[in-house]
């Protein structure tokens, strides 16, 4: 199984200023590829914290680490220096990255803009790394390899991160994963408590150990309990994924009925 971890950098994520929508989005993209994020670690804008966070993730030897945030021109954007510290590498001006920055400005009619130290800072990359095109932002993304782990450093601006991920990260991960077909069922239940379903959920997890099965209580509406139940099945065979999903849906349909509840809505998706 391909493993992916994420290191999210930014004090704003830790003080209640910004919701970490980037990690949420990446998790959804990985699920669509047939795998799940195995760990998300969030650290503040500090060289020791970035370095120790990356070392912690590297110690687990994942196939990929996706680092998000801290690539810009300001003093608190220190992700690449922290990554270099963790890897024991120097940070140097990268001519290819500098050229990407120049092209970005030229494409916006600013070919003569001064390359100030702040702008050049975004081209300071760890040794043995490769800049990755950022089609809509200034700071290039970065790809690094270390002992079998591929590290992608992406900007924290969600729109930039998503475009780079789709064009550069997603294809490499999917190639490593190979053909997998996730099949998902979301069942919206009424008239049954989550605690009532617990034995059935435990049985389903035993009977279908490869499936992800999770319940989410949604409170009471008009005195009636509501529960959302998710099931995700992933196999190299689309047919097998859909067949097992069907078995799980049928199982819970029976159990919910026995418990006196109803499935008011059911959504099936690939």
C-alpha cells in the first residue's frame, strides 16, 4: 500500500485564524486515487519545528510527504530552509527556479520588475531538489527525494496548491498507486442511535476488513436521531469494489430496519 503523509506549516493554522482546508482537500484527492492520508502534522513557522516535523514523518518511511505552506517572500516563509535543515542539506539559489519567477512576472507584463532579495528568496532551494511550475503564483513548488520518499513542497495559497497538486503531484502518486477503484456509499439514517448500530458496525468491520466504515452522529431533528454512515471499498477491480460496497449497503439496510430506523437517503459514488 502506498503511504502519504502531510506536513502543514503556518502559525495561522494553530491559532484559529485559518481553517486547514488544504489538508481536507488533499485527503479527498487521495481517497479518489484509492488511498488515504496516514498522518497530518501541523507546525508553526519555525525552523526547528519544520525540521523536527519533517524528520518525524520521514522516520515512518512514507512513499510521499506533501509539505504545504511557507514558500513565499516574507521572513516567516521559511519552509524550504526547515526542510533543508531536516535533510542536512544547504540552501542555494536555483537558476531554474529563478527563471520560473522571472517568467511569472513577464507573463503579467512585469518583465522589468526588480528581482529584490525578497523575490530571489523564493528561488532559494535545498540542494538536490527540483523546482515545479506554479502556473498562477510566484513561488515555485519543489520536489525532493530522500531515501525512497518523495517530498513535494507546495504553496499554502489554496488555489495555487490545488493546481500544482493536480498537474504534478497527483499523476506521480497515481502512477505509484496503480489502478485502484474506490467505491463509496453514504447512508443517511433516521430513527436509530449510533450506539444502537455499534454491534452492526463492529461486525461489518470484521466481515469486510479492507473497507473503511465510519458512523457520524448528526443529532436530533424533531426528536428523531439522525446518523450518517460512510463506507468506502477499494480494490484493483472496479467490479469487486462495487460488489463489496453493495454487500455492505445491504447488510446495513437490514440492520437499520431491525433497529427500527430507516435509510432516508443513500448516495453511491466512485
